[in-house]
C-alpha cells in the first residue's frame, strides 16, 4: 500500500467515509508530538526517508484504547536509504544532525540507514541479511504486519504512507508476525512487551 495524500477537500470528504489511510493521518495530526516530529524531519532534507514503526503504531493503539497519545512510546524511528555511502561515519553524520534537529523532542531519535543494515544485522541477531535494495523493501521485513509502516510529509504538505501489509491489523489492534526475517523468539519477546502495556491487543500465534 503506497499512498500519497494532500490536504484537500477530497481528502476531507474521504475521511467522512472512514478510509483507513485518512483515519491514520487524522490520528497522527492529532498528536502534538508526531506533528512536531514530522515537521522537523522535513528539515533534514533526506532524499528517501520515513518515520515508522512503533511511534506511529503505538499512537494509533493509544487513540483506540483511550490512553494518552504518547503513552508507552520509547523512541522515534527515522529510517532513510543511502546506498552511495555505506560507511558508519556517513550514517553517524545523519545521526548527529538529527540529534540537533530533534533536541527539543522528549524522546530519543533512532536513525538508521537501511542500506547498510546488512553490515551489522547478522552479528547482532545471528541472521544473515542480504542488502536491501530500497527503503520500502526494508520496511516490508519489519517484525509485525501492524508495525511495518512508514509515513512522511512530502513537498506541498502531501502525506506519503507506505504499508506493505495494509492497515487492517493496525486498526483492529492485531499483532501478527511478519515471518520474512524475524524468529519466533523475537516475535514472542515483542508480544510480551507490548501486551504488558496494551493488554487489549489481539495476538495471532506464530
């Protein structure tokens, strides 16, 4: 699911019909934290990037379970793709630039160049990983169908949403494993952690 939306009368009309992408954008826009994150991310001037995974998914969970929109969010994932510079130093420059950009944000910013994940993934997780060919390919391997999600604001205020597994599991508070990369043990660890904070979650077995 790759969708680009702008703030137009057509979008407002679609929201009334309950389109899932419009509901997602409306929830994001209702979060002061996420509004600030998305606006600041644009100033980094990265060619290919997304804000993704937990901070968005958990904001949606909080919205539907009546919690504070920032409850349980531990960090902000910002991923980008630069296969022209796979060096640690190149990624570190972006990390430091983002740290300065987001210095007023009350949560740590986890910045990763997805083009170089294969260089360290096996030593950390014990799983060999082929180089990703795009940012979208990387997102499609993230641990669950609900968290395999990336969003950014493009030029002229257009929202770009990438959700390879759709948004149905996200809105139904369903945890479903994406077995492309992770192991059952990793999935179980995430389920245990998230269920402790959001007991309303519906868990699909491995």
